[in-house]
C-alpha cells in the first residue's frame, strides 16, 4: 500500500512539474509567436469602412460609442481603442468612437448686450460671428443678427451681426476667458490680427486668455493688431 501511494505521489509531482514547465517555457514561446501588427488609422472612415478594415487586419469589432466632434461629420470614426499606429496582436478587440456631428446650439439674444458681450456669447455657444457695419449715429450698437436669436443651428454655423458704425473702426470684443482657438475665430471675424501671444503662470485653465490688448470696448481700426496673454500651468 505504501509503495502504491509513493508511486501515485510521484506521478502527481511529475504532472505538476510538466505543467509548470509548459507555463514557463512553452507559453512565452507561443505568445511571442502571435503576430504583432500596426493598428490601422480608421479616423475619417464610415462605420462600414472601419468594420471592413478591422476584419481585413484580423482584428475583432468591439463596442461602438458616439460623441460630438467639431472636425468629423456625423457617422465618421473619430477615435479608436487601441490607438492608431500602435502595436496590437491579431484577434485584438477594437472599440471605435463615431461622430454625432458638431451638435446643436441656439443663437443667444443680443438685447441689452454690448457688442463685445454678444460676440463672446456667440463664441461660447460654439457659433462663428461675421460682423457687418451699417451706418448709424452711434458706434457699436447691435441692430440685428441673422439668423434671429432663438434659432437652433449646428455648432460652427456663422451668425451675421449688424452693428451701427460711423467710421472704419470696430469695437474690441472681450476674449478673456476664451480658449485661443475660439478667441482667434472671434478676432478674425472682426478683421483683427493676433500680433503676439505670451504665456503667464496662472490658476486659470492652461491655454485660456487671461489678458488682452486692446482692452474690451476700445475702438480699434479694422485690420488692427492684438496682443494676448495665455494662462500657463504653475511650475
């Protein structure tokens, strides 16, 4: 009986040793033998095009998500996980994020607002502004905007703002608190050029305008130059 037990115990140890050997020697070899490919760039493709490309590379289609995008039209791929141009193994599950478009927004009301306030509110709503001047006895008075306040538009649409003006000057809008890209679009609509961009350590979000010159409400000649200071993370 003792010999049988010793024999069975020896067989058990042999099997255990074989499993450990396979785990430490054979498994890494098998893993390394799996082909590594470069994750294809699917951005800008339609859902069907992306699915076809995923299958073509021996990858598996995973979860699909949707998000708003300023850059890509509705239905186009805006991101993937894993990211494009990273190394992945064949058979890897790929998640794709598709664009819902730019999203909708509403034209704000200009009543009781200064021109700079209204232009800033348009920018914050994700709308572009195109200021047009018409003759008036007072400078910088908003006469109307097209489309009218309350109209639902796609973000990125242009709103024409008709402002009374005596001469070839524009009213400097408030760009403090805006991201650089948003501030640039607003200044471009007024034919104002960014002459210099500086950075300064601040508690504000990095990249946000914290100082501007000319200051808000100053009359600036069309084509004039603007200096901006952006917030920088404290060291």
